[in-house]
C-alpha cells in the first residue's frame, strides 16, 4: 500500500540489530520527529550501500514532490538560510552515501549524530528513532526463541511498522495515529486494524480481477 505522508519534521534514520538464528540482521527505520510516522522501513541482512539506497528510496517515491516544492520555495535564499527538509543519522558511511545519491541537492543532512548529540553541542540528537527502536527491542524480547528465519522476521517487522503507523494511537499526538498526524486520510473506522485488513483485501481482490 503506497501512501503519501506529509513531512512535518526532521527525518531521523537508524538501524536496530535483530538476531535471526544467532546472526545479526538490521531493521532500518526512518521516522518523522513531529508526526512520529515511519517514512521508510526495510529489513536487511547487511547494510550495503545498495540496500541503504533502497531504504531511503521509499521516501523519494512517496514524498519527493513535496520535498522539491519546499526546495523551490527556499532555493533563492543563501544556503545557510534555507529551511529544507533535514535528514539526521549517525556516522555510518552508507547512510550518507544513500542520502547523497537521492537527496543531496534538495535537502540537508545532519551526519554523525549520536543519541546524546545535544550534550556535545550539536543542534539535534537521534533520540526519536532510538525510542522507536527501543520499543521494537522490548517487543522482540517477549518472543520465546526469537526468529528462526529471515523471512519470518521480515514479515513480523513489516507488520509491526504498519500497525505502528496506522493502528495504534500515540500519547504524544493527542490520541491520533502517526498516519493521521501525517495527514493520511484513510477511512478505517473505529477498529482500525480490521478496517485496514478490509481495505487491503478489497485492493487485492480488484487487482486480481
């Protein structure tokens, strides 16, 4: 399901280590710090440059038009005065390379930002995505035996990020879901999960006809 969230804040991205048969894999997520909406998600066995580009390409597919509109409004200003969409990540080189390939002309990047960056004098820290990753870690902890296959972990994490965006209300969003705060208008009804299942089933049915 492809939707177009309204970008309202910084785009913080990072990874969460996930064990699959005792091997480290990576749950990549990018979150808008104001709407709390996960704007990109990808589960990978290695954080290669190709996979990092695939990860951030999700944002280019769904949000590039609005990113470009903001750039066009700001490009006449001096570079330091431009209020562009800002991406925030730690010092992993492939994260920067992916951003450079996809967004370097029309957005800004805060690179090499740790969780406690504000204490080091930087303007932003990466707490927003770290909190989300921490909740994923807590959820995985209660699963006995963990993940036995990459495919099983991928399905679980894909479903988790969909439920996070569209089903669960967020205490910091006045009872709204991240999707609602990002101005995604889906008529899901009171039971959002059931409404989402019905919507996807209907789309699948029409595509098979």
